[in-house]
C-alpha cells in the first residue's frame, strides 16, 4: 500500500490530482476537509463546533484531526482493492505529522511520496474566486476552467471559507503551520509547479507517478 501526502495552499489543485489517483490508480482519496464538511452537514454537536472553525478559515485542532485519521485508516489499509491512500490536506502541522507517523507505524507503513503543490497567494486567490462546490458529493468545479453541467449548476455553492479575506487568512496559516512540513518530508518530496495550466500540471504530475511506479 503506497502512502502519498499532498501539501499545498487552497486552490493548488490537490483535490483534482487526488481524484486522478483515485480514478486511474485505485487510490483511496482521503480529504480531511471533505470529512470535516460531512460532519458539519450531519449537524452533530461536533459538526456545529467545526463549522465555526472552518468558516473562519482557522485550523481544526490536531487531536480532532488525528482522531478522524486513526478511526478511518484501518478499514482502508485492510481493503486489498486499494493500491494506495492519498492524504489530501493532511497533515497540516508538525504535530499532525508526528501523530501520523505513529499511526502509520502501527501498520508498518510510511509516507512514500510527498507532493508539494506550490502556488503564490495571488494565484490562490484567483483560482478560488471561481471555485464552486456541489455539496451533494463534494465535486469541485471552476466557472471558467471546469464548468459544471447545466443540471448541476443550480446546486453549486461558494464555500464560506472561499471568500477572498478567508483565503488570505488560510494562506497565512499555511505558510506558518504547514510549510514547515516541506523540510519535515524533504526525503520524499516532489515539487509540482501549479502556476501552469491545468493540463500542464496534470502532465507533470502524471510523469512523476509513472517514475514512481517504475521505481517500486
Ligand atoms: P480543505 O478542504 O482541505 O481546504 O479544508 C477546509 C478546512 O477544513 C480548513 O481550512 C480547516 O479549517 C479544516 N481542515 C481540513 N484539514 C485540516 C487539517 N489537516 N488540520 C486542521 N484543519 C483542517
């Protein structure tokens, strides 16, 4: 079972490339953001607390995130039909990375590849301003580069935390809390330049996946 970690600010295309690994390479796509939004949608007590944190653009506490990972990982690791798991948006702090290491140790796994989806604040703001979500299945669209089919359009929303001032705040937190993971994962790190067109990002990523597969 291969373990991939995706690092990168909002709008860098982590979710899109994770979908590609899911559809073309039998990876399980584990997005902590999607899991948290599902909890919010369930309107549980925890969900209501999470909504406040997420909508403000802040990070959810490390213990909640590590609990979510520990309680979901075993059924995925034990399901032989997956070739790997891609962690999209996790870990986001050094404490999460340390906790993650202990969880993976239990399954004799480690992080095989870390992909850094690199993007400036300006590009992040630009991409996110056109991003729309179908909350029924968390599918992500973009008004220009990836428009939704006509029958889906009426369901689309702009996430509360995708408002420009929230995106700037999330970018700042990314620089402060998540960027230190670039050094933490330096031995397994591959950098993807996300200032290019979607097609070029796809091509770069695909090339790296093919290289990785040749090595294993
Ligand atoms: P995302 O969908 O990955 O952009 O995540 C949306 C929001 O969920 C983030 O802005 C955080 O509030 C929260 N979140 C998602 N993943 C994490 C994580 N690993 N650690 C802390 N908060 C997270």
